[in-house]
């Protein structure tokens, strides 16, 4: 299913679908009346287990992230947060900027996401 098809299907059930992700977790869900839960959860399962990762969406998100990083690096408070994380947590997982770095974001690709996804949920994700 395409993104518009997914949105239309959930909206036809009178519900909404959502997802979010940060550096150390991600989530997805639907809000529907309980009488529509089975169909809504079937759609959600398909979205979670068979992600499309369309190149144009990855490119749009990369541009958005890079723009956000450029703005953040102009703000003293953001720069201080980046430095504080490194000072407090060192080179560990939480010692890196939550929004990433420009060099990392620029290298993101559809194929890269497809390659790492099976490692995140072994045996649960199938390739499109």
C-alpha cells in the first residue's frame, strides 16, 4: 500500500495512524474505535513489517534534518547541548547529538535503511 492508500484506509475506519522515531526507539500506532481495531491493526502490521522507504521520502527527510542541523548550529543553546552530551556521556550512545551530524545524515539512503532493518527485528521484517 502507498502512503495515501494507507491514510485513506485508516481514515475510512474513522481513525488516525501515526509513527515516530528518535535515536534509541521508535513507535507506530493507530487510533480507532474498538469495533474497527482488527482491520486497523492489520494495516498497522503491514506498515510496520513491510516499510517502503521510498527514495523521495528519504531525500525529503534528509533535507529537513540538514536544515534543522544548520539552524541548530546557529543557536548557542543547541551547541551547548551537543557539547554537554559529549562531556557527560563521552563517546557512548548518548554522547552524540540526538539529531545526528550533517556527515551522517547526508549518507542516509533507501538501500541503507533496507539493509539494517532486518537486524532490528530479526525474522519479522520482509524485504519489499
